């Protein structure tokens, strides 16, 4: 008889039980008795279990919850990577959907904050 390490993306409470997949919003690099929650600004996604690592929230998106897919920033908001929320563009600037920077308002237009 031989022993096998608990696989990545799973946790093993004892040697008599089969490995259990980490639930969405958590991850395990393997050989672990628990799954670790993703840090703020990180995610695994909706209906994703068995993750070996958490993903960094991409630029132009917000990761409100680690067990959900990233949400696009709306017009007039932006975010850099690893953010839990989108920020409003400063007065006099604007952005399109899924933006990571705000642009100066075009000449002759008014760009109110959202």
C-alpha cells in the first residue's frame, strides 16, 4: 500500500476520505487539510470548484466576490487590476465600459461624474 499527496485544488481531512474539491472562491496548492479563501481583488469565478490558485481581477473590472466572475466597470468608471470595486472618473474625464483609465472629456462636451 502507498500514500498519495492530496491534489491541488482539493483538501483532505484524513487519509480515509477521498479528496474534496475546494469550493468557488477558495483554492489549495495541494497537500492541504483546508482551502484558503481568495484575497480581496482575487477570484476563482462562478461555479468553479477545485481551483489550485486564485486569479487577479483584471483591469477594467471589479471583483466584488471571489466566488463570482469579474464585473465590467461601467461608463464613467475605471479600475486597475486586483480591485474589488470600480472608481468614478474624476470630474472632466470619462471612460468607456471595462476601462482602466479615464480620458479627458472631448472639447465641447461636458462629462459629469456618474
